[in-house]
């Protein structure tokens, strides 16, 4: 009989919409909804069909990177 190897657990982070992301991260809504602002600020996002979605962990990392690069808050 072969020993059973435990499978690694995969933690999947849910996607959130622009409203929830803006509220949670304390960002202006137009940063997330305006395509030019997203491109200019290099905000991580996903397009799923016509929907625009975000992962809060990626936004948090982006916010920390921006604040450390600029020496202030976004």
C-alpha cells in the first residue's frame, strides 16, 4: 500500500468589483473605473468579459509600492 501524500491547499482569493475595491482600499472610484487612470497608475486589474475585477491583495501590494516609491500615500 502506498502512503497517501497530502495535497497542497490552494487558497483562492475572490475578485471584487470597483466599488468594493475603492471603498476597501480608500481610493477614488475613478482610479479604478477610468481606463486611462488605470493605465497611467498601472493598477492591477482583470477583465472578465465586460466586467472589471480586482484582487485586494494585489491592490494592497500596488498601494505599498506606490507609497514607498513616492515617499507618501496614494
